[in-house]
């Protein structure tokens, strides 16, 4: 039984992205503009980030990094169905995606 459980965990673990991978993607419920604005407000507390809007492509992009690392690029892409696809190109491996994902989940389910 332990062997089966270990193999299942290994198989499932291989399917998940890790913070060592520089390209990350997630899907959130909500409008891309609202989600990107919420995310930007949270990460912009750290100097070095900027936000650009491209309504013609239904995409908002946040660029920047903290601690002088290579810049991260986070694209919020509206699908038109109340769903936002978030694609991140991280400038360096590390804990940034974990932090970003936490903020994204908070923005997806705002309190109040």
C-alpha cells in the first residue's frame, strides 16, 4: 500500500509547476482588469513594478521585481467569459511565484 501511495504522489507531483520553473500559468474567476488592479496594488507596495493596459488585446501586464533581480512579467488575459488567465514569466527562480499566487488568490476572492 505504501508503494502505491508513493507512486501516486510521485505521479501527481510531476504534474505540478514548481517555483524553479520560470514560466507559470493559472486561471482565476473574475475580470482581468479588476484582478490585475488588485494584484498591482498589493505588489506595487514594493518599488520597481509598473502596470500597462492593452484593452485591444484584453491584456494587462505588470512588470517588475524586488531586490534587484531580473524583472518578472505577469500578464492578465481576459477570456470574455468572466475568466482570467494569468501567465507569468519569472526573471529568476525563487519564492516570487509563491508570493504572487497568494496575492492572486486573495484578489480572486476579495473579502467584503
